[in-house]
């Protein structure tokens, strides 16, 4: 914008109709912090929404009945400004604003340029909105599927959500990037997907499983990976689901991977899943208290669990961070 228009202030604000105002999303040249909210009643920018037309002001100082936002802009030394509506699906979704500390800084050619830029920005807003809607729908579907998985057995209600919470706590403490944390969240919610293909009688059994039943149950990580494999968005997550029961010493399942051959997300889920399994009550045993779980993690560190991951959880638990 500043290459095309002599502006010292450029901002994009989006409309929050529920709260009745504007949210500052991007730009420079103002003292407002990103995410700041300005009520409709505190700015003349509301006129742009009401009329659907741009606002072109040569000098704010000459305007009568100045509202709080315009008073603040004037205090910061701004005089001229242009406001152009941003539309999405035929509705004004926000405003594109430019300002200058010079009186009469803008001409109508500048308005025409800004309107063209606003049209491009409106397309970007629409695309961003669609992406957000798809992400929300995707996560909503995953959460529903996760609840359906846990509902397969009366003993596992809320299991996947608790495992996900533990896993995310570990991941954040280990400094995982935002993208990896999002993948870990999805993997946690879906780590037991394979139980959808496990006999109900095994999942509902109220006493210890036989050796044969245990073998059937141990197929669930591979089954989960198979169920999710046609979904393109799951490709980076499937290894965590397939290998969340691998042991650090190579004696786990599905593939007997060892040490750092096991994906990091799977090693994190292994600890998180085991913690919740130990803490949950079963008909044949009571849930274990955290001090006993911590002792078990320490005992099995390096055999069942990745020592680094187990140590992170233990330190958080002992430090009261969970």
C-alpha cells in the first residue's frame, strides 16, 4: 500500500457483529495492539458499514462531533484518511484504512487504488474464511469420531481427550512447534481408532483378557492406521497412531520398533496413554494415584518409555504442572 499511496498508517479491521465493533487484525502506524476491539459507537467508521461506501476525509480536525477513535488518531497527529469496505459473500466483513499526518494528503486516484486493493483483500478474506470453516469442520469430525471410539467401552469414556491433554502438556514442555502440536492433538484424539474394528465383547470384558483376546486387542494400532490411511490429511499422523504401543526397548507392537526408530509423537502418546490407563479404574482393579504412576514411569523408563519423554512428564507431575 505504501508503495502506491503516501500513507503513514495502514490497517485492516474485521467486524465482530456479536460484540458490536471492529477488531484490529493487521497493519501499522497506530498505538492499538493487534486484536484490540473498538466499539461501533466509538468511531465514525461505522458509517462505512451503514452506507457501504468509502469514507474520504481530508482533515479529521475539521469534522464535527468527533468520536473517541478519531480523537485518538488526531492526538497521534493524523489528519487525512480513507476507509474502504471489505466484503465477503456480499456482506461487509471489515475495513481497509489508510491515514496520513498531512492535510489533503490523498486524491481520488488514491481511493481508486485502495478500492482495487480492497477487492483483492476481500477475495483473500473469503478464502481464509473457507479454510477456517474447513479446519473447524475437520476438527469437529475428529472430536465426534474420538467420542464414538471411547463410547465403544464403558471403561474408556473420555480416555482419548485425557490422553490428548497429557500429550499436549508433554509436547509443549518439550518445545514442539505449533504445527507438530496440532498433529499431536489429532493423533491423541484418534489414537484408538482401531478399536472400532475390535470385538465389542473384548472391549466390554470386566475382567482380565485371555492371551488370545490380548493378541486381538493388540491389532488395534495397525487397524487404526489402516482405517485412516485413505485420508490425505492423516498421512503425517498415521505413524503416531500405528506405533503408540511400541516399547523403547523394541518389545512393543505393532512393528517392534526400537528407540528413536519410534516416531516422537508415538513415544509421547505411549506415555500419555499409559498414564491415563494406570489412573483409570477398571472392574478388576482400582485406578492408581499419581505417586504410584510416577514410580512406574521411572521404573519403565528406557524399557517401555522413552527416558526423555517419561522424565518430562515426571518433572511436570512432581512440579504440580498437570
